C-alpha cells in the first residue's frame, strides 16, 4: 500500500512538472512571436506615415483601374463613427476609386446613406447609376449600401424562386432525386431577385475581427480580404498601401 501511494505521488508530481514545462514552452513561443512581429508592426506603421507624407515615390502612381469594385466592411461597434467613414470615402475618391460597397451587419450605414451622400459631392447610388447607364462615367463615385439582412433575405427569396420553378417543372420522383442546383443557377436567381450585385475585387475590413462579418458570401468567391485594424486608427497611407499591393499582384482565379 505504501509503495502504491508513493507511486501515485510520484506520478502526480511528474505530471505537474510536465504541465509547468508545457505552459512555460507555450509562453516562450508566444513571446518569441510577439518579439518577431513587434518590429514588423512598427515598420508597417512608419511606412504608412511615410506614404501619407508623400515620401515614397512608388505609391504616388499606380493603375487603380485594376480595382473595379471595392468593398468596405465596418464592425458594428465602430459603424457609428460616420465622420471617419466619410473621410475614408473621400480618401478613396481622391485615390481614384469609383465604385464602393459599404457594409455593416446592423444596417446602420444604410440608414445614414442620405447624410453620407450629402457630404460627398457628385456621389450617387450604385443601382441608380446602373439603371441610368452611367457606370462608365469616371467623374462620379458610386456607393452601394449592404447589410446582413440583405444577404439573408436574398437567400430566402432565391430559394423560393428556385423551389417554385422546380415544383412547376413537373419533375418525377426519380428526377427530383437527381436534380442538383448549380452555382450558376443560384447566381442567376440572386440577380433575378435583385441581390446579385458586383463581386468586389478587394474587401477592406475595419474593426477587431479578421473576417468578412457576414458580407454576402456569394459575392466574394475570389475577393482578396485585407484586415485594416480599428476604424479610429485608420490611416491614409495604410489605405493606399493596401490598394497598391492589390494592383501590383496578378490575380490567378484557377479553373
């Protein structure tokens, strides 16, 4: 019995030492990674300010026409900073971006669209420009306002349209088993219900989360997503740098 107790104590002691060593190793790995990324972060911030001051020549001119449609995603906690968003749009217009989609989960930006459009001279709604056939007019910036509810309602509407079309086709039970809805059918149906907007080439996310925050997934199959950090610390140089990097890369969409 004494021997068994001593064995249990020894095993417990070894297990505690092992756990402590693993925790120590975990913390060392984190510290090493932080020490590696800290100077990189400082260099990135410094480069952004140099771009803002116009001291880096290669960022002064680039082919912005490669960026046909840009999406801006703003986190719900930061979406009420309307003045920041207006300044961001003014920067985009100064760079030469002409078609922008603004997205937030709760639809706050959509409710503020009249105020935002009022502050941006010559800016019009994307769908108004589409209907009036002025999308090719490079003198005007177009804005599209999207929220999470748009995507959810679009899926429901598209599913209903496909179901009605499928049920009216008079397919047999065997055909029903073999029937498969293709991606192209879904895309065409989304366009039919008015929710098949352009696919952004680049999506910039402002907020703590490193994801698209519910932006309609069918519109970003090949979109490059870049996390820009909090909206309150947005920087003109960081914006130009993200757009510049996109324009300098040759996209490869595969087959």
